[in-house]
């Protein structure tokens, strides 16, 4: 199980190697995604709180990256944080997510990205539920819920 210490270690010393890489040009992403998906995942945008379609959904399934379809989270690690964004306590797999120090807007935060295609997903905070204590705060627009649990 990942803890905040692991997250900081990844963001400072480098992330785990992904199973595969997907790289596309900005124009290719633009053609594939909706304008809102593009703004959030490729330009590090944030959707308005409580606006996301996946915010209050707890159906069983996997949450896949909207850009490259890699599985990022699943419904067993989703929890209701009350923040207005889908929240998770762990990644589906240790190397699914990439962590990067983010000092934008005068804050020191840890940005969460898809480790396969570098899509911006959201941020992670050390105030989640036990036992991991992690809260992945993720934009709905960056994920697709795949209801078939493989
Ligand atoms: Zn991706």
C-alpha cells in the first residue's frame, strides 16, 4: 500500500516505470478529446467542484484514463470526501500514476498524472482515510468509468 512517504519519494526521486507509454501531439489529443477533457488533461485544468459526472457515482468498475484508457483507480478504493471531486485512497496499481511537485498558485502541492500518457488528473493530499491516509482528488473529466470489472 502506498503512503504519503512513498508519494513524496516518487515526486522527488522519480516515478515507477509504467507498463507502456502513449505519446501524441497536442493536435492529436485535441482531435480525440472534448474541449473540456483537453483543457483539464492536457492543459492542467480543473473542473468546478460538484460538476463532474463521476463525483457521486459508486457503481462497480474501473476508472480509466480518458486519454489512453489505462486503468487508474477502481470502485473499491473510491470514497466520499465531500470535496466535490471523485476521491480515491490508492491507485489501482503502483505504476499507474505519476507524481510531480506543483508550486503553481503559490501553493506546494503534489500533482497526479497518468503515468502512461502524462494526462493531468488532479492532486493528492495526506488527509485521506486510514490505513493509507491518502486522498487522490481527481477530475471526473479525466476518467471514464468502465463498469466491466475484468
Ligand atoms: Zn493516460
